[in-house]
C-alpha cells in the first residue's frame, strides 16, 4: 500500500504513515506500530485528524461526521474539543461512522473524565479503526 493511500486513510502524511508504507501488511500492523512509536509520533497521528464537529473538514471526514444542524451541539463540541486538547495535549479522535454529533458530544464528555494514558491508548485504537473502515470503502 502506498504512502499516499495510507495518508488518506490516516488523515495525513505523518511519520507513522511513512513507516507503515514500508510494511507488507500496514493496516494489520498499524496498531502495534502506533502503540510502540515515540509519544510525539503518536500525538502527530492523533492531531492529523480533524476535530469532531469542526467546520473545515476533508470530504471524507465531512461524510463520516455528518452535519450538525443544531448550533448548540456544534458549540458544545467546539468547547469540549478545546477542553480535551487542553487537558490531554492532543486531539480527540473517535470512530464516528453512524453516530450522531449529539452522541459524539456525550462520548466526548465522558472521555474527558479519563486519564491521559487511557485516552492516548483509546485514541490510537480509534485512528486504526477509522483507517480500516476507510480502506474497506475504497
């Protein structure tokens, strides 16, 4: 799989993506590569993803996240994203396919109660789930 395809699946040309491109089974090994990468590379992989509910999304992310017609939900997501990034030092990443933005808001509220270590582990697993789902839709 090429680095360009992987960059699409992982929302950016990160150091982890370039490392995965050299592997025979990049998606099968993605979680292990992410889990064992230096923390700055893990954070880079998380921060490559757009914020949930953000206005400027890639076409793929916009399709996955859907449209938040409710301005209150959009405002809540923006505030929760800021709080999450301030607390943990990286972007909140979640596999959104099929979930409403109101449901994502509730999940984000809960995830703000977790530890940084738990959120880093969860976020990396979510990055891989997103990539695998996107690959299945290519």
